[in-house]
C-alpha cells in the first residue's frame, strides 16, 4: 500500500510539473503566433492604406472643355470602384508647378503648356493589376482622355508582396499550431492514461460519454485560458517596450486589430488543449478492457 501511495504521489508530482511546462510552452507558442498575426494584420492594413492612396492621373486634350471634363468626373464619382476624384485645371496645375520650381515658367515659355487632369483614387479591392488595366482601357475610350498615368510597377509589386507575406505568415502560424499540439499531446495522454481505469469504471456504471469527458475538457479550457493570458501579457509587454523605444510606431496602433489578435489567441489557446483532452478521453472510452493494462 505504501509503495502504491508513493507511486501515486510521484505520478501526481510529475503531472503537475508536466502541466506547468505545457502551459508555459503553449503560452510561448501563442505569443509567437500572436506576434505573427499582428504583423500580418498590420501588413494588410498598411497595404490597404497604400492601395487606397495610389494616384491615377487622367490628362485631357487642350480642346476638352471644363464643363465636359466635370461631367465626366461626375459620372466617375457614381461608379463603385472610385474612392475620390479631384479636377485640376491647367491654371491650378501651373500654380502647383510654379511652387515646386520656385519660379514662373510661363514667363519663359510665353504660354501654359499644361493640360487639365483628373486625379483619381480607387477603392483597394479595385487595385489589382487586371482590374486597373480594364479601368485604364475604359477611361481611354473617352476621346477627351489623351493619357493615363500611374505607377504600374508599384501596383504589381504591392499585390505580389501582400500575397507572399500572407502565405508565409499563414504557414508559420500553422506550424506554430502543429508545434503546440505536439507539445501538449504527450502530457495530456499521460494525464488521461493515469485515469484510464476511472474512465472505464464510470462508463460501466452508466455515466454518459459527455459526462465523463466534461471535467477533462474543462481542465483543458482552463489550462488554455492561463496560457492565453500569459501570451497576451508577453505580447503586451513587447508592444509597450517597442513603442517606448520607437515612438513613431504608435501611429500604427489599432485597437481593433489588437482585440482581434487577443480574441484569436484566447480561442486558439482554449481550443487546442480542450480538443486534445477530448480526443485522448475518447481513445480510452472506445478501448477494449484488455488493452487498458498495456
């Protein structure tokens, strides 16, 4: 009896140590996952901001009348892909260029060579290279438009970079999840293994499978909750320290993105161990009695 009691104490001590190690390990995995998620969300936000501020310039022929251009501008404003338009008359363009050059170039030339133009900004979902090409072709069909100017290479590179970053971060986050499951698997299997006879006894006396699983799943939810809170504290500490060292980063702060990240960490942190416990208990619920002794 003493030997059995001593073995039980050793087993419980090992389990407590394993639980602590698992929660800390999961917290670190969630911390890295949260960091990757924040980087990804902010990268998408930055890309969205850049896309919605890309400038498209439509230049009109000298013969185009201002009333016709403004009518064309009004028709563009009603389309779903336009975020903003601004009409710049030849006189306005001349004034802007004078400010940049620091002198009046029209005195030297004797006339104003600049054309009227429309400055256009698209909604982000319409800045894909294929969409832009279609819009450019449609704009050029108007006989008043003689040239469409925009940063073609920037648009292609921006869309390519967003896809690459999203793919890399998705793979890394998936890898973190695989690592976290691997870290918890052995500990949870050991914990459930030590109670395999209790599980079988409860099943034999008529307890439902859901009733048997419940305390194990709740334990997993609790462990995941603690791990998620630890990861949030680590992430919050890192963000606070980083912003103090580089104050300019505070401009990128977004409470909605931060709440999305913390919510995702809490959900993942609780879901992973709870699912692992559920699967481990199911294994012994479905196991034949003879196999419990091995």
